């Protein structure tokens, strides 16, 4: 599955776009200016997304990769 397919599935399940997750992560203190905040680990993001959005581990890790800057929208 491509990275974009993960994001599309996340949007279908949650109604949230990547920018929404950046904003929400910022509101929770997990991100600054749309990027992962210093000291925030993958497990922190995964726990948040599992609790608040019922995302599975793989989909939560896709959002983590987005926040960390490892992947971007449109990546294969």
C-alpha cells in the first residue's frame, strides 16, 4: 500500500486531512509548526491516535511519519 493510500484510508475513517492532524498534534503539544515536537516519540503519537481516532498501529505510524517529515502527502 502506498503512503498516499494510507492517508486516504485515514481520511475515510476519521474525516481528518494531514493538515488537521498537524493542527491537532500542535494543540496536544505533540507538534510545533506541523512538525513533531522535540522529545515526542512514535509511541506517543500512536497512543494518541489509537485513543482519539481508533486508528490501528500502521495507520498511526503513517501520521507519525508525516509529522516527523519522513513522508509527505503524495509519496508512493
